[in-house]
């Protein structure tokens, strides 16, 4: 499973980082960094929650 971010939609609200700080980080300049693109099984639930909570629906998962 791979996480994909549409940076044109992303507002760096940091809700994804709150859900899965192992995967997402909002930088000091308010840009989002994906720390792990290929999501391991043990983080899947956290990342799915981050996708669901994204207010701009800028995050997606691909298999």
C-alpha cells in the first residue's frame, strides 16, 4: 500500500500528522512531508484514519 498526496489540495492542516506521525510531518514552512511512502501493515489503520480525516481529501492510498 502506498500513500499519495495531492499537494495542490493539501493545506497542511496536520490532522494526518496527528493520526500517523510516523508517516506524515508538517514542516516549519507549512509543507507536508511524507516520511514513508510504502505503508507497512502495522501503520495501515493509522494511515487510513489520516486519509478519512483529511479536510481537503488530499491523501489517498494506492495498492
